C-alpha cells in the first residue's frame, strides 16, 4: 500500500495534466507548423520555423495591440490598488457612524453583473467622448468590491496597537496608511495586483464595444480579428497569435501562482 | 502641582454602566504608579484615557497643569509600551526605535545619538539591523522600551508589558524597567494584573475593581492596611485566609463555627457593629505548634503540603473555608495528620459583613521595620 | 421572593444604575470646546478615502442599473434615447418571443452543463495536487494554468480543436473508431462544445481556490485519523468534505454567476448559432442592443439577467448555508 499509493497518484496526476494542458501545448506546436502539416493533422511540426510568427505581425498590428493591452492592464492594476486600498483602510481602521451601511452598499455591488449595467455604461462612455480611448477601458474598473474585501481582510490582521502606537507618535492617518499599512500588507497588494492585471488583460466584451478602430484595440479583440481574417486557411498563423497573447499572462501566473492562491483563498473564505 | 491629575474621571461605553467610575488621583513627577486589578476592572481603560486612545465620558484629566481631555495622543507628551509591543514588522530594530523621532522631524544627528544611547542602555547595539521577527520575546520587549526611551517623553505608560514573557524573563525585566525609570526620572503609569509586579515595582499602587478605586497607597500600606476585603485578598500570595465569624457582643468575642473563639478588647469591640464579620489572617502569620498564651492555638488536619525549598505552604480546612499557612524552611509533613498551629490575635483583620470595609487591623510596626532595615544596611 | 419578583428587582436596579450613571456623567462632564470641524475628523477622512469607490460605483454600477430599469420600459431610438413609454410591454414581448424562450432554455442547459462539471473536475484535481509528493508544485502550476487563459485565446484554441476537417478531437475519436461529431455545426453539440470550452477555462481558478481551501484544513485532523486507522476515502468523506464546504460553497456561487455571464466563447465559436442554439443571454443582450439597436428589449433582458443572478445568489446563500460547515 505504501508503494502503490504514490504510483496511483502520479499516474492520475500525469494523465490529468496531459489532458488539461494538451490544448495549450498543441496550439504552441501548431504555431510552428505550415499549412500542409496542419491539414494532415500532424502531431509535431517538422521544423522549428518562426515563419508563422513573422506572418502574424504582418496580418494584424499585434505589437500595437500588445502595447495597448499592457497600458490598459497596468493602469487598471494601479488604479484598483489605489482605490481599493483606500476604501479597505477605512473599513479596517476608521470607525464612523454609518460605516456598516456603506459596507452593505459595497457588498451589494457583488450582486450586480457588469453585463446588466452594460448598455447605459456604453451610452455614458459615448456621451463622455471616451470611445476609442484608454479611459473607457480603465476608469470604470478602478473600484472593485472584491478587491476592497480582500485587502480589508488582510488589513484587519494588522494589530490595532500599531495604529494606537502611531497615534501616540504623532502620525497622521494618511502617514499611518502609507508608512505602516501598505508595507505591512505588501503580499495582499501583490495578489490583488496580479488578479487585476490578469482579468483586465483577458477582458473581451467591453473592449469589443468601446473600440471601433485599431488605435486603442487590445490583443483579445486582435485575436478575434485574426481568427476572422485567417480562419480555416492559416491556422499556424492564428495559433502564433494565440501564443503571443497568452504568454504574458501565463508567465505572470506561473510566477505568482503560489501568491495568488494564498491571497485569494484568504480573501474569499474568511 | 502634580504631574498628572484625574478629577472624577468616568468612562461609560453604553451610558448604563461604568467602565471607570469617579477616579480621582494625583500622580507626582518621577513616580512609578501602578494600576492593578483583575481583568475587566477598568485599569486598561483608565490608562488608555490618559493616553488619549479612549475618549473621556466625564471628569477632568490634567497633564502638566493643562486640561488634556481633548488633546490628541501625540500632543500629550507621553510614550506608551503595549502588551504585544506594537513593533512594525517591516522595519528593522533601528527604524522601529527611530520611527517616532522621524515623524517629529528630529535632527538626524540627534536621532543617531539617542538611538545609540538607548540601544546601549538596553543591550540592543548588536541587533539594530535585524527585523523584529528575528528577535526573542525579551529582545522585542527591549525594543519597545527603547522606543519609549528615545522619545524623551516625560511620561511613560505601560499596558501589561511583561505578560507575554516567561516567568524568569519577567523577573529580570521587572528590575530593568524599574532601574530605567529611576535613571531617566520619568513618570511611569504601569498597568498589570500581577500583584507581584505591583508590589515590587511601584512607588504607589492603585487597586481597582469593577471600575471603582478600592485603595491607593504604597505597596506596604496596601499590604499591611488593606481597606477592604477585596484588597486584602487580591494582594498577597497565597492570599489572606478569610472565614465568616459570628460576633458575640456580650462576651466580646468572635466565634468561628465549632473551631475558635477569638476574644476582642473593649477598644476593638467598638468598631464592630454587625453581627457577622469576616476575619482574616495572612498565611505567613500562622505559626507551627503552640504559640504564647495570648495566641490562638488549635489542631488542624492538613489536606495539602507544598514544599518549595525555602518555604512550605500548607492547606487545611477551617470551618467551611480552606486556609493556607506559609512557613519558612522545609516541612515535609504527612497530610491528614493532625497538626497544631497558632496565630497571634494581634495579627487578625476583621471586615464588616455588609460593607466589607476593614474594622480591625493589626498595628503596623513601621518603626520596627525601619530599625531592621537600618541594622541590615550597616 | 419568587423568580418573577427577583427579575423585577434586578430590572429596577439596572434602571436605577443607568440613571445614576447618566447623572454622574452629566455632573462631571467636560464640554469639548473644540469645533465641530475638529470632532468630525474621522468621518471626513473616511469619506475622502471612500470617495473614489463610491463615485465610480455610482457612475458605473448603480446609476446604469437604474437606467437599465428605466430603459426597459421604453422603446428607444438608435442612439439609445428613450422614445416611447411602453410599460411592461418589452417584458411581455420577451416572454412571448420564441427566440427569447429558446435563449433562456439554452442558458439554463449551459449552466447545468458547466457548473457541476467545473467544480467536480477542479475538486478532483485539487485533491490530487494536495498530496505531499515530489514535484507537486509543477502539477499545481499546470492545473492552475487555464486561469491565465483569456476567453478569446481559449475560444480560438477550441475552435481549432473542434474544427470539422483539421480538428484534433474528431481525429482522436477516429483512432478509436468513434464516428466524427459535428461539434459546432449540430445544434445540440454546439451548446456542449461551448460548455466544454467554458469548463476548461473555469478549472484554473476553481482549482486554485479549492486547493487553498484544502491547505487551510488543520493537518492534525488527518494525523489523528491516521492514528485511528481511517482510510483515504473515509477521511475524504468525514474530514475533507465537511471542512471544505465553505470553499465549495463559494466556488459554486462564483461559477454559477460566471456561467450566466459567458459571452466571448459564444462570440468566437458559434455566434449564437446554429439555429440560435447557443444564443446565451448575454450574447442575446449584446445582439439586441449593439447589433439591432433594440435598447429597450435588451435592457429588459439585462434586468432579467440581474434578477436571476440576484435570486440565485440569495437562494444559494440560504440553501447552501445549512449544508455548509463553518469553522
């Protein structure tokens, strides 16, 4: 039993990993294949040619889209960190009459699906003149109830004595916030940062609505474009595009996996 | 004029009960003042009101002749040491010590000098670059003390600073804190639930219970002249032995159920008004064997014997209560055997049944004690 | 004295004590000479810090939610301005429309396909990856990888895998002698195809959360069960599942809500077809509003989506809470 058990587990682990990861591996493989190899349903490319990658940059302005995605994702990430940590700080440290009411208000936003508010938001963006602008893809996402709760949860682990000690030493509330609270909760900020970057990078419906030309388009919309232009002809090129789009987020995920898991579970459950 | 004064200080959280009721006291400059009491007695609340961390419901707080009720904590010119030390985990020891000075924008050179002095004073010079989590409990405690030292504040408040340390370290830190306070000449207000800390460290002690001040006095005053039953039993280890006794007004004696008759003098009898009283006797006042003729002598059966090396604590029932005696030396006696004990009637405390106030207490031979001390110091 | 009397006396004493407290406080109260401005410092700071969140929530969530309700009572022009008040007619029209009914059925089926499957697979993987084995970190990374996959990329990959001629899945099935499936072309299979894609995408996040939940369980529970000689499945049933229930509860709710909001995979894989069999509710809203400019009916659908999500969350909370073991 002592020897069999690990063997069973390793077997199951390997099989599941292969099944789950196959679509990703295979798309990487296809991205190196030429048209004939794709059609003949080969499993492996015959040579490691980067021809498809060269082609994809010619088909759609992918580099430009990548730049847009980076700007949008980083901005949302920073915006969320600032806005959420400010509100989380209030919920963790500054009591006042009516705080619970506002807390419930924040909670209620979790019940509203973004899609249900999408139509008026689209009209708002139009009337603000934010179509085809970074503003429309960043500003509406700065406030995030989930992020606020996640940070609040971590802020609450800070001993209240630190707040009192800082009061005696003469720190202002804001000094306490950025000199003590933010460094103390560094790890949870990283968690939220990764989460915010990932979800924004992967956003699809909203950028589709608010970008009508290539100037501010993100890579996700680029992928749709690529697929419509090249469908059923050049799968190798399409897959090269896919690989380029998923590479940054997969890397970020591989680096931050442990961090993300710890941070998200704490914020979600406790 | 005293350094810190409380006038009728009150705190109520719910407007229905008092957490601290009507506290009035004056604390002198350079005094080591202790607030002691069981948990929930309001001692921490009182300290936090002085610090400005808790609002004051009623009454006046005067610091340096200035009404301080509404001053923010940082304007009260004090430092505070917390039970869990409140060190910033992301800062090094040095940064922790200097944190307050940086906020107050003290000159860099002064900062450096004060940090060095404080580190030297507390033996932290080798640890300045470490993070708090790399330190032992005692070292963290010292960092917290160093922070109070560098602040140069004339008042220091401490909220049970030793309760997270093990017994041995606690004894050591007790001495260190006391020496530090003397050396710096600061006014110290120190909260503890540990009566040993209260007795050994304080110039004066305030005993609290349910938000009310029970007694204020020097350690020996509190020990020798407890004003009520609570103070008598709270201070001293093992606590004072207490039993209920009937008062025989006619024959001028107290009758302890089936066991003892304690005759009282005319003078003493005047103070006793109720029909039932509590009598009390300190464990160390109970002697082994027959005493002199004026002493009460009676046999008891031992239920427990704790031999501690230099002293022995014996337990035995007296009426419905369990009493203890503390004898110097080693007395490995058999339990359940009858043993004769005695105590002097001059050492008895008597408390009124209703008010629990003391009505008779032993004469405190202060001059005797002083003589002993002077002989010893030669 | 009987009990009631004792009670009455106690209450009276309490009231008297309260009176005494109030009197004493009044007697010794020191009036704060500080201005109102200084005393309300906390509220002002709090409001300042909360302002960005409240402002953004108001502009981009609460206001549009109300506006959606408003629009759902109107026929609109192509710019989205409310033109003619029609009351509940939009709703009436929707409920009678065969297209909308079909969309609701598809959405319901889709949720039914995805939620249990996602959670069960993620739970299975998390249990595997929670074993203390050499190299387990590698497997954890692989299992969580789909969290980093965007909807668009995932959908394009699966579009390829489902492809009738070059698609790998049919090729693979063929090796076992199973006839080719018309994945995205057959109305029944199309919905299943989208569900498969969605489940695959869900696994990464669900896995990460469930694994975290597993790791939060106190290991001494397992150690004491080992000493008692309990087997793997007994421990799974008696320790793991009860202790994990809050996490599962959370992830089920999240997956539920996410399923209702699926859009990208539909847009890339099927565009709602064939025969509108994959016209899920958000895609339907998108089409009505941004392709056909029927903002009124689209808003009515958005409100229905909102109510479904809202009710489901509440129901799940009420129903799930009883079964959940909170520490």
